[in-house]
C-alpha cells in the first residue's frame, strides 16, 4: 500500500497513513496528541517547534539498533520497526473521513480495495498505468519518510522559456529539462499534503471509474480538514502540478480522471464515432451525418473512442457560425470531409479529438480561422504546436501535421475582403510572436505573413467572405483553396 491509499494523510488506516501520520526522521519519536494542523503527528518532519520541544523525547527500544547499524539497515527492517513500535502505531480513524453521513468508513475501504483488486486483475492499460504511477510516486514518499528523510516531488517547469521547437514537419513545443522541486518543509507542509490528497482522490476515481471537474475537486477538499483549499485557484494549481508531474510518465489529466468543465466542440461530416454504452457496456456507433440540424458533441475525455471514416481531410473551424453554415448546406458530405468547430482557442478535448482522429485515420488537418494575430498566434499555434504554459501536455494534444488554409493576409488582398484596423493589442501580439515565439521564428513563411499583416494594419474575419454572397465560402473560396493544399501556411 502507498501513501496515496485511503485519504493520504488524514489519519486513515491502510498504507497511506504511515508517512503522513506516524513516521519520524532519524529515530525521533512523534509527540502524542493532535498537532495544530489537526493531523496526528503533523509537521514531524520539519524539526522541533519554536521552543525545541521533542528533542528530549525518550528514545524508543528500536531506535538504538537502527542508529547503531544505520548504514546496513534495510528498508524492510525499518518498516518492521515502524509498524511494531506501539507509539508509532497508526492512530485511530477520525470520525470525519470525508464520507457522507451514514457511510461506514471500514466498509467503504473494503469496497475500494475489492474494486482496486478487480481493476488490477482485468483493467485497461490506461487505467493500470495511471494507477501504477500514483502508487509509485506515493510509495517513494513513504519510503523516504521511513528512511528519516524529507520527501519531495519533482515536476517540470511550465513556461515558454522551458520549451524547445525544432521546426520540423512533425515538431511541437517539447518540454525542456527544467524542473521544480516541492520538498516537505514547514512552509510547504500544507501544499504537500494537498498534493497527496489530490493524488489519493485521483486513485479513488480511477478505481471507481468516475471523474471530477476542477470545481468538483475544489469542493471535495472541504472534507480535508486543514488540507482543504480556501480558493479554487489553489486547487487548480495543485491539479496542474500533478498533471505536469505524471505527464513525464505519459499520463494525461483525463487519465487521472480530472475532466475539463467545457465540452470539446462540435463535429459533422463523414465520420462514425465508436463509443461505449455506459449502461450495458456494449458498443455504440455514432454516425456524424445523422444529426439533422444538430452535431456530434466531443466528450470531455476521448481516449476510449474509435473511428471509422473514408473522409479526405479534417477542417478545424474557428467560429461556430461558419461551422453551422457548412453543416446546414451539407458541405462536409459534398467535400467528403469532417468539420470540427473549435469555438475560439480549441479546448483540450477538441485538440485531443482532432489529434487522435488524424493519427488513427491518417487524415490531413486544415485550419480555417480569422486573419488576425489572435487567430494566428493563439488559436492556430495552440492547435498545431501547443503553448509554453501547457508544454507538459503538448505531445498529447497538439496536431503537428495541421496547416493553415486561411484566412491569410494574401486572401485579404486576393478576395478584396472587408477589414478592420488592427488594435494595439493585435499589434503587440504580432510583434511578440515575431520576436519571442519559437514557432513563428522557425518558419519564414509565417514571418512574412505576420509582417505583411502588420504593414497592412488590418485584420479580417471569416465572415468577411459573405461580401460576395452568403454561400460564397463553400461555393468558391474553399473549393479553390483546397485545390492547392501545398500553398497552405505551415
């Protein structure tokens, strides 16, 4: 059992209670009773209190041999000593274990253990991988504490300064080597405990086949006593750190069962999505051409989906208005393609859906956005290579094969589109992309396009094509552009 078992440090029995509640560094015995944090033995690994309390505690019977042969004492010896010492024994369960009134804690734990055993015997690869990563990390914390050391957690730095971009065809913003370390100290004890509790929640959700949104996780913490979050940004930050930490092992936040609040966008066209029936466990075949005036909605998690299609390409569209026009006139069927509404900067689920679909079906992806610095430097760039802040997940969510169909600065000139003046924020965004963004600096075609946009001093929307007729976009613009995909911007 690991430190993430049970409730990860609130005094619950099982493997998780040892590191947070009972261990003491270098043979120091814990003081009896409650600490100020409300946890039995809380803060034991931060040294004595302000008055030096604890230094005069009498040594236990197991301390002497442990100190005498510290160099050769094995982990097994230390663990047996830890478990056999009556003072270090696990404390009784608190009355409030974060369970609803009337739920028996012991029965709840037995149910979880039974489900965990069943999952480990016949669970899917992704579930077992997520479970294994959580347990491995928690076990590392546990063993470090038993060795009398302060445990720490390492996670990558999430920033544009910690990414590298090679500029090749299949490149994306790859995470660099910079890492930050969270060590258990007086100043970090609460955040450290919150991190372990969040890992424990993740493990429980994997075992129970359920999920939590960011808001759900924040409210779950209200049962964590002194480890609870005061504001949601605190819990969001811890969740992001956990995701970054496990991304090094190839595990995504969705596989840890933390789902985004928003859905992934809309899909129409020549595609059958194969999902599972949550009631019967059987297979569901969802034909994306059979939604009438509606569309298929991408779920929050898409890892379990499979696809069948004979489409020629995927068109990722910035605005829902343009998506609705193409869908209303059955253009995806006429063009034998799949269209996806990104609704602005694409959500995690939307990007992952496009990535998986393009890889599984070996389809090219074309982006159709407004011609402005936001559509180019935020929406398209995030879809294709990711971002600096999300560098730890780019390898899962970006679509390196994507190319920009339009609207481009050349389109503004060629199709004589109505425009609006660039705002100050647009100018600053474009200049910043040219100066600091590795993606735009790596591609001369994009450097020329952004410089052209700045020199023109204007921007144009997708809907500007309606100048030549409401359906001009699908009758002339898209067919003409699709004849020369080699001319699309990288």
